[in-house]
């Protein structure tokens, strides 16, 4: 009897140890399967612009492609008009893994990766076509790769477009017309320095606060692409617009690195390809919109002033010291690589 109990006890212990081993193995298996998990996932994509802007329509296109290609395994929730915060807040949320996608301009992104300042050099790109070739090429990819160190994944470049100045005081035709104007800018030191060089009084401010600031005369004006100017109804609080085209502003389609790393390889390819495809669609919409909205702004009562080549050349000279200063900060080699790429595709 005693021998029987001893054998029984030993058998129970073996079974218990086997069970523990099985639990341990399952735990390791679950961890290993994390990246290849078939669990449904949700992408929350937020932007600052409203639901009529080409950027938001591009985000809807991204949603359509991703949900179709993944058979609904990944769903995309879209948020506009700063519902999830401003560009900086949403980018930080991506770093923390509490949001999955946002699409900021390069100017606020330079607060995270300073090298992105080069794309906000005044009068850098001569045309949209040249910008496309540089950003979609080897040089553009090198900059996207720098984002991983900030727990961000850059999937594609979209388009904000050439930025133009509006104000409620007077027409801007020459550099002298900037003198004393209080202009809202993005929270980017290079933009601030360039506008100071032109004689303006730049005031950094969150995009979501801008309309009210112009309405209350806290600032005299602002600078944004025509689509943004029209769709945000700035014509209600501004009376002049000039085609300064002082900066070509790209959008960068960002995804949280922690979220991206948790996708399967097939899912990663789907979201990357979708960001590129939706970006091509968004750029085209944006360019068509800018042509239309200039006429719409004039019909709404805004006075349009065209900058002559001579006046623009004067502006270029005035901002050159700011470009030189930030070339030193970013690194001459990095800046020269961008200049060389622009020259190569402009031929």
C-alpha cells in the first residue's frame, strides 16, 4: 500500500511538472506569435485639417485600400480637424503607441528629426514635379529611415503644397510689404527666422487656434497652401493673398513603430503600399484643388497679388542667411545631398 501511494504521488508530480512545462511552452509560443497574430487590429489616423481637404480624402483612400486588402483584419478610423490633437501632440502619441497614424508637415516633424528642416528651406523646390522626384527617390527614403530612431515609421510623402501668405492689412508684392506684419507660423525655428529676415513679426501657434487668432486680430495673417486657406474659410477674416510660394511643404505619412512592428510582413506591405497609393491620389487632388481655390478665394472677396520674379529674387537673398545658418546645424553634407538631387532631376 505504501509503495502504491509512493508511485501515485510520483505520477502526480510528473503530471504537474509536465503541465507547468506545457504552460511555459504556450507562453513562449504566444510571445513568438505576437508579430504574426491574426487578431483584428485598428488604426486610428488623425490630421489637423478638415474633412473636405485633399489630405483627409487621401486618408479615406488609405482606409479603403487597407480594409479591402486585409479583408477587414485591419480597420481604419479617421479623425479630422484636430480631433486627436495638433501635429506635435499626435506625433508624440504615435511614439507612445497610443495612436497609430498621423500625417504632419515636415516643419513640426523637424522638432523630432532636425534634418527634416532642409525640406522647409525657403524657395528650395522649383516645382511640384521636382519635389515628387526627390522625395520619392533615394534621398527622400534616407530621411524616412531617420524616423525609426524616434519610434516612428515614415511610409510615404504626401503633399501640403506651396505655401502662400494671407493677411488682413495690405497687399504683399515685395519684401518691404512684410515689414511689421504679425504672421502666424508653424512651431519651427527655421520658419520663424526666415520671416524675421523678411521683416515680419512671426508668431508660432497651433493650427487649431489660428482662425480665432485672426478673427480676434491677435495676428494679422498666416501662410498656408491655397487649399487650406480656402477650406478653413480664412477668406472670412483675411483680405489679401499673394503667391509667395516661399516654401513647398510635404506631408509625411507616419505610423507608430510599435504598431507597425506588431503587424505581419504581409500587413506591413499592405499598409506601406496603401500609404504610397493613397499619396499619389492625394497629390493629384491637392493640385486640382489649388487651381480651383484661387478663383474661389477671389470670388469670396480676397485680393490676389502676384509676386514678380524680381520681387521673389529679393526675398531669396534676404532669407539666405537663415539657410546658411541651418545648413550648419543640419550638416553641410546632408543639405548638399538634397541640393544635388534637386539639380539632377531638374535637368
